[in-house]
C-alpha cells in the first residue's frame, strides 16, 4: 500500500464523487419541483454536473474548499506521520487539479499554491481503542463557510430565549440571512451549548452523519425533523430562486454549557456536500 | 431558451427580462475581488478591449497548464457576487460591460448601475464547476496571474452555450429582492 497515493485518492474522491445519500436527496428534490420552474432547471444542472464530475474525474465545484481532516488513531501511532504524508498528498492532488490552491497567507496575501500552510490542511486527532485508523475528510467551500454563524442567547432581534424554542428561532433567522450565499439547498450542522470554540466544532462534526440520520435523543430527533419542515416553508429554494427545497437536512448536537453562556453555532454545508471516510486496517485501505 | 453572442448591443441586453434562460457564447472575462478592486482604483487599460460590450464572470477557476503552454479550464462555477457590490456598478459603466455572471445576486447599487448603463445580472448554478468548465472552449489569455494567483486572475475565455438565468434586468427588476421579501414574511410568521 502506498499511503500517500491512498490519500491522494481520498482527496480525489471527495472532490469529484458526490456521496450517494446526497445525490439521492438532490434527485428527490428535483422530482418535487414544478416542471418548467427555475428551481427544476437548477436541480437538473446540479445532477448533470454531479454525473459529469464523476465521469471526468474533475472537481464538481471549483471551490474545493478547506481540507478538514478528522483522524482516529490507535494507541501508539504518531500524529506527525499522518500530517506529513497528508501534506504531500494535498500538494500532489493540487498539481493534478483535484484541488484548487486554497491556502492564503492572511498577512502577505500570498496563496501557497499547494493547499499547505500554517494550520492548512486542518487536523483534528482523536485516539481510540480500535486497531484501525479512520480518516474522515470534509471539503468545505468558502461561500458556505461565510454564512456559518454563532448566536448568543438570549438574542433580541428574533426574541430568542434560552431554550429549544429560542434555538429554533435563531436557526430560521440564519437560514433566511444565508439566502443566495451558501449554494442552497444546504445541510445544517447545529451545535448547542459548549464554549465559543466547542460549539462550532460540534456543529461541524454533524456533517459526518448521513442524510436522514436522526439524533438518538428522541426530543432532538423530532426537533431536527420539524426544523427541516419549517425551513423548507421559507421557499428560498435552490440558489435562492424560490422552490420547495431550501435545506436537505438538519443535524443537531448538544453539549453542556456554562450557566452564564448559551451558544448556538450554525454551520452551513452547500449542496456539494463533500465528505469521505477512509479506513486503514491490516495494511489495506477502504473508502466510504 | 435565448441564444446570445458577445459582443452584445445595449438594445439586445435591454430586451432581457428576469426569468429568461440564456445560452451565452463568445469571449468573456473572469474577475473577482482583487480584479474589481484594481479596476476601480487604477482603471487599467489592458482589459478594456475584452470587456467592451462583453460579460464579467465572477469565478475563481481551477485551470490546467497543458504541455504546449496553453491553458484549460477544469472546474469553473460562479463565486458569490455580493462581495463586488461596492465596485460593480462603477466597473460596468467605466468599461461598458453588458452583463455580469455570478451567484447569489447583487443589491441596489448594482441594480441601479444595470439600469443606467444597460446591463443585466446572469445567474449561473453555484457548484456546477465541471459542467460550466465544459462550456469553456478556449483560454485566450490571462492577466495578473503571477500577482493575484490563479483564482483571482483575469482569465479571458471563449465560451459556448454557457447556461445562465437572468435574475436582475436593466429595468430595475430583481428576482433576489422578490424572494428576500417573500421569505422574510414567512420567517417572521414562523418566528412569531
């Protein structure tokens, strides 16, 4: 096994091959729209683009995003080893045009040209008890990242208090404000509670769930479904042209908060919902 | 479906209405944040002939350099247009541009500029990078590649049947304003 090439392949798959759960949700959204509507035309274009990207092995979207890695390591494995190989793989994947160079030095304005830089790619490491390595990769575009937001409850403008009803109000507010900016229909990752940092982290981790997956907590599962219904009533539609599907799904997670704080982080994933998992087990590599 | 070829006359562009589906062909220019800033602050002449009666595309493409030194577009969907709102109307009038392709639409200042100088906003499908790159038949030249980097450079490209929808026309109409207003009312009811 050539580990570097395996990571190049992971990056290629993430950028060019939309996962079946997302593609199916987009097909269903297409079928729900009226014939001859701009919304239907958008979904038709999206689905055709997804098919072409897979066939030609070219990025479905030119913004191949920030590279965000979540890696679970067995006890005794070194983080540094994976960081170095993945940086080499990112450089090669950029050369092969699977990725656009997306790492810019904020002080000099210079693009590194290879997706490698300070904290780029971005890594989250966790140790686990299993004997295998799990690498979960998310490519997150800049347009969708820009509409992500964090509310501090209570939030006056929409009369949102410190409870689930208040959480619902700020999420509706955020999706209303995101129209036209994040490439709808989007999928929402919501993190309730925690501090400033962990609330965003929790919201983003939700994106590794499959569409249709529900929170094991029954109250939250129902909250996710009713939010999805409400948000689709906004009729913002694909690309903000109006239409029946504004969000593909809503994933909510929560964690304990400090008595004085109540954060709600909302991460927005565009329709080009790109994430893939790679498992390394007994010297073999598996992709999902 | 309306077929339009660049250069486009003011008369032809004023015929377009919100909701029209258009297939665009001819030579157009990519420009985003750094390019717009430059066009306002320095008004460079090198891009003037390519923009006259042509179209600006808000796009930061993935481009491949071929063995013979030529370039090919690999993935090239639209980027969010609203970032150019402070510059767009002035760029359109300064360079005699007939249209802007992007995503997400733009606001009042641009809408006024479209009306005043005779131009429209074309919406491309965000994320449709491969499909749109397939309609780019040739890269004619590029400006500011070294200085701005590939996503921000001015790429002068020849497109054929580039699929877009008019969402802001030269008569003051905007689909984005309409959806914003409707969804705003629904959001208020849901939040009540």
